[in-house]
């Protein structure tokens, strides 16, 4: 489980089909083989790890299903990615509960300045639109964000300067595809209502 609070930005340094190599500033002795780390919102398992400077370089094996349902199929060497370590008992829950199981891919429809912040409008897959509510939570590329407004399958969020600086959001542009995970509570409520019908 994760919180959607990004702790580092990693870099893809090799992409070979379903195997990726990532460079991070996480110390090598803090990453166990089999560790779960969230990469742009996708929970992936570390399959090997080596020291690199004061940080680390590690590999990830990714299934065809994950490649087809997320943005990982577009990853190439040089891509910056949001990273988050798995939640530990007793950690502060600063965002919302994020599983790292991506529900689909959203597209950035528009970006505009709003003072020092930026307002982004997204186009969600039609099937996920009913799960996105104003003032609700959504994980976008692994970042826990609050929904400002909703209009059909479109929804807006506001990014403060801190978020733009410590994540990959400051590099995004209209048309970019983004991993989206809806709030698990919305999913369970929808399932409960479905079973009552």
C-alpha cells in the first residue's frame, strides 16, 4: 500500500521489453529483493539491485498485462518517473490509500497557470468517470491529488509549486498520458450498490 506522497524522482536508464532498469537516490541497503516500489502509480517488484553512487540502480520485470494497461509501454531510457516506497505501519498517511493497481490511462487535456500554481484538466476513460467526484481523491502517476471539478469524463486538479517541483508534474504537457487509480473507497461503494440492485 502507498499514500500517493511522492518521495523521489527516478530515471529509467534501460527499457527492454518487459524489463526496466531504474536509477534512484534510494540507498541500496534500504531496498530488499522483492521490495514493492510505486513507479508513476504502478506497484512493481524489485528483481535485482546494485549500488550507484550514494543511490541505487535496480531492475523491474513487468508483465504484458501491466504494459497494456498502463503508460509503461511508452517508457524509454531517460524518462523521469515518480517514486514512492511502500507504506510501513506507523508511517504518516499524508495522502490517501493507494494500491498501485492502475485502473486506466487518462490524458492531459489542458494546462493553464493560476498564480504560482497550475490547473490541469484531464480526460478520464468513460468507464472510470463515475468514480471521480469533486473534492474526492485520485492518484495520477502515483500522486495523491484532490479533484476540483468534474464535467462528464473531464476533471480538473490544481498543482501547487511544491508538487510541481518535487514530482514529474512540472514537466507534463497537454496530450501526455497519465496512469490513473481511482479512490478505492469509490470502487467499494460502487460494488456495494451494484450488489444491492
